[in-house]
């Protein structure tokens, strides 16, 4: 029997302090060589155990083997020069020093497939694997070769499709593409962003998801959110076209955000991963708060299509906070599950 309201996370979870400096993005590794490889696997096992101990239904690697959700993928490609860095404005929001595209981009070998196989060996639960989306990838680079955002995005879509097919063969049940850029570049999203995403999932038989959020709880994002006004209607610009796409699941922000919940109506018919956990706050939600968010979402999402989730990754949070939030997610989903069963 299929679990109703299966819980999952958007992807990343905090790393242990012996592996990387905690509560920080792009935190450098503390180990090297073979020790680093071992350390990453140990951290993946711990992250999985913490999800299992919290009762999370669809588990992930907690992104323990990657330094950053976009950069680590790009590091594995040819055509990108990591020495030759340029400062660009990411998602029109903050400046970051990023690598430069200097030639044709190609995936010379698989990126996460071995890690996915390792996770698959550890559990029989459904597993979800996150990859960066094409548009978010081009936004985290300086392009000195293609001189076209769209052209580069299509190249990345091809590469992501190769990786996704191997992840599927490794036993991944849901492949998720992280596209926070979908919340910023609306015209491009509708012109070619969603088409590129569909290129990335071409031929896949496993389920596919797109995660569109307002970012990690870091200062640059918090400042940006202050400029968005009292109602965040960004989803309105891209949901109609996403509804028509082949993507199975849409992962979005809900709890504590200023997204009007009725915007979920725009994707009725799709499965929706509803963010019921705020990743930009250290205060741990009560199960009742989680349940309240899910009940609101149920007005617009059919119960069999609702997947309780976190708003975004929890990598920058303290570990005990993240654990508390996982427990709250499970407990809140359980409340609503019981209510639905009683109907
Ligand atoms: Zn996110």
C-alpha cells in the first residue's frame, strides 16, 4: 500500500563538523584524498540514519558528498576553468566568484552515480537524488565561450540527461532538478528554461521533480526577500507552463513564506512537494504548525499528490536544529494523515 503524504527533504542536510566547517555554504573539506572519500561515505550513512530515525519516507544522500549543489556538478565537467574565476551577480542578488566556461562543456565521467549506488545499497526506501537545473547552472558561471545563456543551458540539459539516466539505472526513484533561477528569470523560463528541463528528463522512466524556492537562509537571500513585498507571486509566472510540462513533481516553498497558497491551484494535477519547514529560521516548527501548512495546501492539492517537504535545503543549519525540523515534519504529516484516514 502506498503511504499517503510521504515526507522528504529538498535535499541538503548539515555535514558533520569533522567533514566540513558547519553552518556555512561552500565550506571547504577538512579531509583529503582517501580519507575524504571515506569521510563522505560515512557522512552519507549518518545523514541517511538521521532521516530514518526521524521517520522520513523518501530519503536522500543529504548532499554529503558535494561542497555546493551547483559548483560540485560543474567541477566534474570539461570546458570549465576553475582557476580563471570571474565575479558575477547570482540570480540578480549577490556577487560570487565563479569559474569560467572556456570551451565546449562535456561530462567526461559520471558525477554522482557512484554515490547514488552507495546510497541505494544502504536502504530499500525510495530515494531521491538532486541535480542542479540547467538555468541555475548557467547562472553560477561566467560564459566566455558560448556567449549565449540559452545555448549553454541546452548543453547542460544534454549533460544532465546523461547523468540522470545513469542515476535512474543506479536505482534512484525520483530525480530532482534544483531551479531557484526559475523564480527570477521569468521570460527565459517560459521561452526556453522549461524546454531545457524537459530535455534533461528525456527518456527517463523514474519520477522527476523540479525544486523552485527562495533559497537557503543566507543573508543575501534574506535581504532579497525583503524587497519582494508582502505577497510573493513569482510562481504565478512559471506555473502555468510547468503544468503543461512532463515534470511529475513540483517542489515549492510554503511555510513562513509570503507565497499565497492559492497559487498551488495553478499546478493542480501535478504532484507537489509542499515546503512545510522554514529553512531560514532556527526555530523548530511544532507538529501542529506543519499540519496547518499541509491542511492549507490540501485545499489545492489532492491528498494522493501531496508530499510534505522542507522549503529548501538545510545544509547551513545546525545539526540539532535540522534533526528537530525533520522530526516536526514527520509528526506534522502524521497528524494530517490520521485526519485523512478518519474521513
Ligand atoms: Zn531550494
